[in-house]
C-alpha cells in the first residue's frame, strides 16, 4: 500500500485551478487558528483593525473572510459597531448541510441512509460490550432511564430515541463514526419531525411503539453489561430491522429522498 | 472578551445573500441546473431575485465556498455549476474531526467497520455489473503495481468496493474519509522514495489481496469476503501508519 501519492487525486472534476483570493487566504489562517485551539468556542476574534493590520488586508476583504467562516458555522458575526466575529465550534449538524447536499445530488433515499446506520450501530453496540469502560456502560443505562422517565410521563420520546442511538455510537469510542452518525441523525430527525408534524397517530399506537423501543434498549443494556459483544451486535441488528418501518413511515416511506427533507 | 454578553445563538434575520444562495442551492439540489451549466447572467439573476450586484456576488461567493459553483471573474463573468464530490465535504467534515481531536487510527477503525460490511454486501447482493466493475478495477491497478500512482490507486480500490456495494450514504462517507487518507499518505510518503524494493514488495502483496477479494466477490461468498477484507485491513494498518497512528487529523488539514 505504499507509494508516492499526490493530493487531490479525486478532484479531477473539471474545477479550474485559480489563484486563491485574499479572503480565502485570510479565512484559511483563521480556520487554522480555530483548528489548533488558539481561539476557542465563544471567544471573540481580535478587533477588525487588529486583524486588518495583522493580515495586511482591507476591511471588505476581512469581512468577506468572516462571511466564508460564517457559512462554515465557524464564527458568528455581530454586525454594526463595534462589530466583530466570535468563534462558534460547530456540531455535526453544521456538516449535515454540506453532507446532505452530496446525498441529495446522488439521489440518496432515507432507506439508504437507515441502512448505513445499520452498518455502523450494531458494530458500535459490540464495541461498547467488548471494550467499553464501566463509565460508558453506566452512561448507556442512564440514557435508558431517561427514555423510560419520558415515556412514563407521556412525553414525546422521538428525540430521546435518536439520542440513545447517537450515544451508542459516541460511547463506542470511535470519533469518526460518532461524527458520521451525528450528521445522519440530523437528517433523520428532520424527517421524523416532518412526518410526525402532519400525521396524527392514535395515542395507543405511539405508546405501543415506545414500549417496544424501551424493551429493546433494556435488552441491549443487559447484553452490554454482560459484555456479550456478539449477542449485542446481533440483537441491535434485529431491533433496527424491526424499527425500520416505523422510522421510515410517511407518505412515500423509505423512498423519500434526502432532497425532499433539505431543499 | 471585553464585549458584553449576548444570546449564545442569537436569531438574526437571514441576510439577502444567504437567501439568494439558498434559492440557487435549491435549483442545483433539484437538478434544475446540471453540472457544468452556467447560471443565468448577472443582470438576469439580479432582476429575478430583485437584488443588487454586490448581494448577488456575495451569494456566488458562499456557493463557491461550498464548491457548488465556480466563478469566472471579469467580463462577461458569471458562475458555473460544479457538482462536488465527497472531497468537497471533506474540509468541513475534517474540521469536525479536528475539533474533536480525532486521530488517523480512529478514522481507519471507522473504515474497518464500513468496508468489510460493504465487501460482504457486494458479494452477496451486488449485481453482475457491479462485480464485473470490481474486476475492471483490479485490472487497472494490476498495470500500476510498479508505478508511483499505486498508492492512490489502493485508496481508490477500497473506495470502489464501498461504492459498488450500493449504499450511497456509506459511499459518500468513504469518499470523504478517502480524501483525508490521501492527504495523510501524501504527507507521510512524501519523503520516502517510492521505487524501493520494499515498496514494490508491498505493492505486490496489496495486489494479491485485491485479487483474492475479487475472487471471493465473484464466488458470491459474502462471509468469506467480509472476513478476508477485515484481515487485509488489519494487516495493512501497521504498515500504513508506521507508528504515526497518533497523528491527528489536525496535522493533515491545517
């Protein structure tokens, strides 16, 4: 697998190379400061005059750079005097827009997206059972209690269910997959909110589904506590298959395209 | 930090340029303007959206930052749609990984969850055309075993396995991860001569693994393909990292 590799090998889609504009360079410098933790979440960047002097650029160029960073959800801009930009560390939902555009352009359906989660989550269930710390397993059990408390209080559990699935991947310890799942769940959440906003399901159906989900989470927590990775993985596949019709329901079911959610 | 406190995420009215960018984004998302097509002229768009030239250009810049258009400056000017590949999202995705301190080893482990499952799916459910396409990839890479391009081709072969397995979401994810891996390889192997006997031997070893996977896929042996691809990726890992597995994504992208 070794050899000399040139970067941008997949970029041959006819985008002409042009010299970077000054604003791109300034945005790149600030992006780097954020990436390296030199300015952190919630902190204000230096004042406009200070940055103009530091980078040797005009105010319009600096503001263009701010706009580019704002489009990436990396800063929020306060307009008018004194003005300025503050760092806002984005969550996966920030990348969900750009990622969602890619899925849209390739005509991805919700069923496809759910299937992707079915590759990632059962492996995560296995990883927590096999390699998770006591704290990880305790946290999963606490999430279960939160879902149960919401269900007992007859509150909507949809968001908590998404959170349980998300936490499962986060607790498994792989940050890359946690970020991917965060983006996917952002898209799934938008779907669920859309579907459930315009369907009025009989309360007893909702309650039955909630109880079924709760039983599944209880079982998973048991298997994780027993450190039975293989059974946890198998069980989570079974649960996700069973839950699929419920998650993908709506007029067009799984054939709904991501485009219909985001654009 | 001397600024007065304010709401954490203040709601502010969307700027005109954001709205114009959204409208154009929607046109692209819905396929009303295809890849490579020029948007209408600036005067036409200014009239359609009822905005000034600076606002329109700001919208163009935002779309350009998303790799959705490329801008031609100077007369006659204008913007052309460029449908991005996963590498476009790799920057933003890479920033998220960077900010959470993700290492290349973590990223590789994520690939080890996705790719063997894809190998299984391709073997079990792949169409004849998809399986043939993997065979074509193998033939391409075979001709490059002594070439400097081989490393890039290995990343491509791995990516193709996922694409051919048919799940578009995972294909997009792997596309982004591949872009990051390519940058990592470029950095690690930049100083290493690529025609050494060791490299050549490794290239041949990788090629044999691809031959084996292609065989298992053609035999529709899903379980075998999954097991073998896991084994191959584990074996390749030590070699790929050379003790640099604590390298953070931050070191690659910024």
